[in-house]
C-alpha cells in the first residue's frame, strides 16, 4: 500500500536465494517478505513477517547482518529488531530536557554505506548514530525554516482552538522528509524537508547550505549519484498548495545550479514521488509518479512511460536489486510489483527502435528446485505469483510478426526445445523453462478411424490423456531438466533471425558431484526413450480397442463377430500391460477415492514414468535399486511392445477376412 521500500537483503549471508523486501503498509504495520518462494503455489501471505508497528513506513536492514532490522512508524517512532529472537528496542532520539524534536509522518532512515553501524535519521535535525541507534548526536542545525504553522493563514484566516482538523493528522511540522548519503564521499549528505529546503553538507555535517531550486515545496526525494560526486537528483510535490506541476531536477555541481529534467512526463496532476538511478548505468533513471512509472536512458533528457501490465497507480518508492537487476515498485493500494531483469533497458540504444529485430542478451538462469509444498491459513489464504521459472528471453520487433519461433540448442547445435514466441510490435518476452522437449509426443487428435470398403467412415472416441505429468497415469508429459551449461538461443520471425546465448546455473542449494550428475543423466537417457516407446504402444493398443469397441455395434456374419470378440479379448489382456485399467476401459472401482475392486499389476509404462519422476525430481545419483529397476523394466517393455504389435498383425488378418466378406473393415492406428 503506502510502502516506502527498505533495502534488499538475503536470508543467510552465504546462501543465494530469492531476495526479501521490507516495507510499510498503510494502517497495517511494517513487514518483510520474499520476492519468490520455492513453492509452486507462489508467495503466501504466511511467508511475510511483521517487523514493526503503527501505520508502517520505512524499513532498513543491516547490510552485514540481515537479522538486524530498523522499522519506523508515524511521527518518529523508531525501533531496532533482532529477527533471531524477534526482540525489539526503541531507539528514537530523545530530546534534551525542555526541548522537543519534530519528526515527519514518514521519517527517513539511512544505513551508511561506509559503516553499517552508522545510521541517519531525520527530524528537524539530522541525527547520526554510530552504534546502531543506541546513542544519537545531532550533525546539523535545524534544517527546516522552523516556522510556526499556527501563524500561517489557511484560506485567509489563522487557525485557533476552534479550527476543526487543525493539523489534519500531521503532528509535527516542519521536518526532514528525505536523506541521501553519497556513495562517493561519506561526508557528502543531502537532506530535504517538507517545507521546501534542500540542504547539503560536504564536511560530514559541520556546515550546511540550502540549495533548493524551489521555495516552500515539499521535497519528496533526493538521490546523490553513485557515479559522479557532484551529481544529484531531486523531486518535489506541490499538490498540498494546489500546485500539480512536475518537479524533477538534476545538479552536477553539488546543488549550486539545478536543471529541470521533465520532458515526456505528463503535466496534468502527475506529481512525482521518487527518483532512482540504476546501479550500473548512470543514464538509466526511473521515476515514480502519482499515475505510474517513467524511465529514461539518456539521464533525463527524455522520459517514457513504462506501462506493460502495471496498473495506473501511485508509485511511492522504487528499488533495484543489485544482484538480480530487478526493478521493484511500491505502489499505493495495488501491491508490490517486480519487473524481472532490467538488462534490455540497459542494452537498448537510440538505434534499437529503428532495427527490424533486436535480440537482447539473456541473463543467467538458475534451475531452482520448486516444491509443491503449500499451507492452509483458512479463508484468508492468498498466493502472489512467483517470477517466471527459467530463462527470460527478450526481443524487439519493429513490425508485427505472424509467427515467431524461439529455438534452444546445446553447445553442439543439437535442438533442445522450440517455443512459440509473441510477435507484437515493441518488446516481447518468452520464458524457457530450462527443460527439453516433452519426453513423449502429444497425443494425436484422433486415435483411430474405422472405415468401410464402401467409403463410409466412423470415428471412434479419441484417446484422452490426463494433463498431470505424474507417473500415476503411466506417462511423462514434460521435458527433462537440462544440465548446467551454456545454451544457444535463436529467435526467428519470418525472414528475421538473431542468436544469443544463455548460461544455465544449478540451484545453489544443490551439491552434486560430476560423477553423480553423470550417473543421473545416464539413467534418464535410458528411461526417456523407454517412456516414449511405452506411450506410443499404449496409444496404439488403446486406439485398437476403441476401434473394436465401436465396430462391435456393426451387424456382422457370425464367424466374423466371433473373430472380433476373440481379438477384443486379447486386446484387453495386452492393454493392461501398457495402460491403466481406466485407460483400457476396464476400471471397476465405484469412484476415484478408493482402490479398484480387483487388483491389476501396474503397467510397465506406469512403472517407467514413476521411476523417471523419482530420479528427475531428486538431485542425486540413482540408487542401486533404481538402476536395477531399469534392467528389470527393459525386457518387460520389449515384451509388451511385441504383444501390441502382434495385436496389430491380428487386426490386419481380421481386416482381410472382412474385405473378403465385403463388409466394412477396421483401419486401426498406424504406429
């Protein structure tokens, strides 16, 4: 909701995993939660932890100890929490006897980039602590104009004790609203206030200078550039004074002069809340406004609206994750939004829009092991989406393309998988799931067709396949995970074609030796064609059975009817060797909750795919038992396939008898 975002941190300093986000929710305290989970269901509300009270505002995390969190609530209340024990300690600066400190509704906190024990906090003074908030000192004079608001007229009149909503929820005014410590110089600090001052010190707080380009307009954000010491950016919001102009400024001389940079931003009430500089590209900036997000790749000379599927909503804060290069937005009332991989924004140039096609570099992709764990929190259960699992492939098209193919191949040029891409004008994205093509081909539209010699045609029911990829149905409809390494990506749109590469990395939680990895791959390489051949045999026999079942309704001479019945009996006996009773039309259960009334041994196809699932979904070398099972299943599968082929031959003999008798024959499925 009203979320000032904290910095990013990881759970465990030596463990790479989805990063966490901390921030405040209006009326609903402060929270920390993940950008993704290892659950297929996504990010549950139970994955978030409450770290602070009140309305919830800025949250900062110690960059060297992720168990230390600073959380603030309205009017300057500040605590430090230990996430190991969840103990908290109030560290709000205490005014000397007889004095009163003023804190803004959203009081800014900054952890120093030069010393994690040093933090800054804004009231009417800039406070500094060198021991994580246990003790404070003032490193500035009053940086506001220190006006008495009771002496300022509202609509031509001074307020008095009879004025309703006199301060309208604002307990203290004026105070600091934004702080920025330069990453180039620890003594260079900027501070903006809600009464329009923009103060800078270049000597660690000994002297300050008001360098604001405006008067009496709320400073929403100041950001010292990480690239050039004299450069900084500032944004202002005048809507409290009925001023809805766009105020975005840049300085290159420590605030001595400021240049407006607002070309391209709608100037009709789209007030500015925040500006952020990309950590690698000094020309790439992002701007959060009352009506959405803007970006520029020329240091603010021209801005462009970033829409995509982002709702038109106030963007209150922006962060860019330095490892993942993801753009994270905190919005008012419409959740936290993440744009994965800003690489294309960095790589795009002025010439990109004039190219017919441009394939951007693809960032490394991690093969995370995602489980199907879930939870149940009653009627309040909620799951936000995980990021797309796999390699994000981004390309630009100048004109609409009817057909786009994305081909993935290994280092030797062998095709691994082909994906249908989108052909929209502009940026397009597809995700490769880091898997091969499905082990088994999709089922045919029609399993079989029964035709008569006179040209009549009857189409029996097609074989239906469950969508689930589990081994319970004797099939494996998905591809296998590829091994870590470098893969080629080729995007084709009509006559246009471009290539790049993508690095696939192993889940960092996995520890698998090269020997174990090779043994696992050898086992899966043996099982994959077995699953494919078994599925083909099952489809063959099920198709024959469907054709015979339909054909039995045809009026036939007695000798042919007996031959059809005899073949149907042998087909039924063969079918359960490669298919379940349900697939073979022989289920006798009274529902799906319990086991069948008559036990039928699992078909060899089911045993093969259960074995594939067991090996594929666990990062370890196959056990001795699993390898022995491969040797057991090979001859069973060969015999089952031979039996299916035999029924095909018997069908051919039956058809010859039918042709000789001049009756409609059965054209079974072709292997």
